[in-house]
């Protein structure tokens, strides 16, 4: 599931700008930052939660 979240994040978020590295923000910063840009993407509500979980884990270094 996290592989799908990573792929969706990379494909959807790079449409508008250079992709942010997962480690660029801490786990507490990612949810609000991601949600602020969500309306500009084709990401559905089900994948929103999954991507936030992915970014949270990846920013802490839990995912390589």
C-alpha cells in the first residue's frame, strides 16, 4: 500500500512543481502542507489518507 502511496504522491504532486523530498518536512508539517495543495490534484479521499501516512513515515526515515 505504501508503494502505491509513494507512486501516487510522485505522479500527482509533480504535475505542478518539483517534487518535495519526503525528508524536507517533518511528520507534523506534512498533513497541512499536503492538504493545502490537494485540491489541485486528482487524488481521491481514500488515497489522501494513505499518502499522508506514507509522507509521515518517510519523513521520519521509517521508509527507505
